[in-house]
C-alpha cells in the first residue's frame, strides 16, 4: 500500500497539517531550514579546524625531521 517514499511524504504532510495547523507549517519549515544551515556551518567549521591542525602537525613533523638529520 505504501511502497514509495512519496506515499509516506504525503502522509507526513497531512499529519503535520493536522497537528500544527496550516498557519504553523511555514514557520516550522523555516525553523527546520535554519537548523540545517546552522548544522552545515558547524560541520564545515570543524572540518576546517581539523584540516588546519593536520597541516600544523605535518609542518611540525617536517621541521623536526629537517632539524635532526641522522
């Protein structure tokens, strides 16, 4: 009966309208969009910090190896 994701999406929309009312749906969607955007920005910031730390560690290891020739 409900084989595709489209069927479940329609059911979800109907349930959301029943619970929140048609006037609250745009506010809910706006809040969800802001939350997703904030999550993506946070993830990118963490990735940048990790990349910078890896670069620093590699530079330190290179400098240490260059200073101590064996």
